[in-house]
C-alpha cells in the first residue's frame, strides 16, 4: 500500500539570480519576488543585507512550522537559501504539507532554483521510498500525474530521487527548476543532511551556472539559424562573389557597396556569436571544475558520517552531461570559426572589386577632365591668338588697302578681308595646337604627345 504520511518533513529552496545594475529605483522582478517572500515570512529588511547569519522565522498560519532565511553573494550571483520544517519530529505528517511549504517559500531567480524535499520513513522498503517520493512530488506540485524519477543515488544512507529536465526542453526563458526528493531512514539522518545546506547550495549553484551557460549557447545557435547564417549539416557554406548582369559602372559600384554593407552586418553577427560562445565555453569549463571540486568536498565530508553515500546522478552530471555541453559548445565554435574566415575573405573580395570600380570611375572622370582642359586650352589659345593678331594688324591692313587699292571693287575688298581672316585663323589654330601639345608634355613628361 502506498504510504500516506511522512515523518519530519522539510522543504529547502536554493535560488540563484544574477546581480542586476538598476538604472532607476524600480525593483526588478527577482527583487520583487524576494521581497514578497520576506514579507510572507515576517522578516525585517536587514535579512537581505546581512549575509553573516541565518534569520529564523515561524510560519504563523501553519501550526508548528519553523525555518530560516539567508542571503549569499557568490561572485556575480545573488543566492538565497530558505527552508521550513515541522517541529514535530516523531508523528507522521500528511504529504500536503509540502504544498503548503512551497506556497510560503516560492521565489524566482534568473539563473535557476533547486527544491530539496526531505523527510523520513521508518523501516521502509525501496518500493516504499519510491512511492513516498512520488507522493511527495504530487502533493508538492498538486499534480496527479506520476513523475519520472531518476533513482540510484544515496546520501548518508538516504535514498535520493531527482526530477530534472535537460536545458534543451526548458520552456521558461528566465530560470530552470530542479527538484530533489530525499527519503531518509530516520530522524537523525534528516538533521544531518540539513547541516550540508551550504555545501549543497554551492553545488547547485555551479550546476545551474553550467546549465545557464549551455542554454545561452543553444540560444546563440538558434539565433544564427533564424538569421540563416549558421552552417547547415555541419558543413561550411560556400560564399561566392555574385557578378550581377549589370552593364553600367555606376550600377555595379552601387551593387557591390550594398553587398559590402550586408556582409559587414553578417560578419558582425559572426564575431559577436563567436565571442559569446568563447565566453560561455570558458565559463562552462570553469564552472564544471568548481562543480566537481564541490562534489568531492561533499563526498569527503559524507565519509565521516554513517550510511552509504553514492551520488550517481551528480557524478553523471559532471562526467557526462556537463562534459557533453562543453563538447557541443566547442562544436558550435569550431563550425563558426571557418565561416568567419570565409566571410572575411568574401568581404575582402568585394572591397577589391569596389576599389577596381572606383579606380575605373576615377580614371574616366580624370580623362573627361583632361579632354575638357585640352579643349579649353586649344580653343582659348586659337581664339586669343587669332583675335590678338587681327586687332594688332587691322590698322595697317586697312591703311594699305585704302592707299593702294582705291580702284578695287567691293568684291575684291571682301575677298582680301576673307583671306586675312583665314590667315589669322590658321595662325591661331597652329598656336592652339602647339600650346596644347606643350601642355600635355608638361602635365605628363613621360608620355608621348599625340591626338
């Protein structure tokens, strides 16, 4: 028969949240959650600032229930440890107490939280312990569905079960929740496990940090997939300079400028993703190292106590789960790294084409300017020389025609003027040509002159 009661029930909550820099006086959702918790427990505000001691409390609307509240600062993380338990150590309690405890202790964190359900059964079989764990969870969650328990772990002779999901299946973007259920053989074991709360808080802290790092890595990959720039099928995408069917130089120039801007934006995303993945990879490795060290400390301390300690799923998390997280993040990084190099080469190619088009455009503009200058010099010199000679020689020519050709007809006079005009123009054209050639040789001494 399924047990209907448990002895000396405890509920621990370990919750973790990144410290946030507030730009205004408005409290963050996490701070609001913790303030509500403190108010429910009738604790003074100093409980949030004094990290040197536990703050005990009594739950007034739950008969014979006490606990303590304590804040910790762990690196960049604000950590909270709070628990409550019945004073009655010898009489059986209904499993519904876990739901009542949960309502009192509920709080949110941006990294994650772990619930530890604790109690003991007298002379219980392994099957009784498993049934008790399921009943405790169903009451804790007010959920009639039977949970999937991960068995195989023991702590100080107690049987430990875990209900936990991999980060790939998380639906809550803010935090992840894990639940441990520890069914002890007697009262003293419950009390002894309670003394491990600080070591457990650090162990859960590093585990949640590992999961947080891995979740960020997954989100980076998802973001790049949505952007269409993460390599599919674990292959390096091919980036080829696309020559559009455009004939105009200005249109080509505009097209490649557009391509350059677009690919620079993609490059920036690659760089940011790689830097983020590198940071997450380093954090994963460091947090895994700290996790394994803390687990070793707990195991060493447990050897001094009575009862078997075999923390199977904690070992598996460090040896397999977290290690796989690191390998997968490394895989993301190594897939993106050649993509970055390829994208940089592609951008370099685009820049080369832009420089070529710009040089060709500048050359055409320079040629147009040169032709314009040559034309201005040629026409200016021709007109100026012709006009100057005509003006200078006009009085002499008029005097000569007047004195020596009085008998000439008007047609002959017109022909004489036209002849001189042709002569002036020829002199001007010759002068313009010579001046233009000289200007060309002066501007480009090494170039041969010519049309």
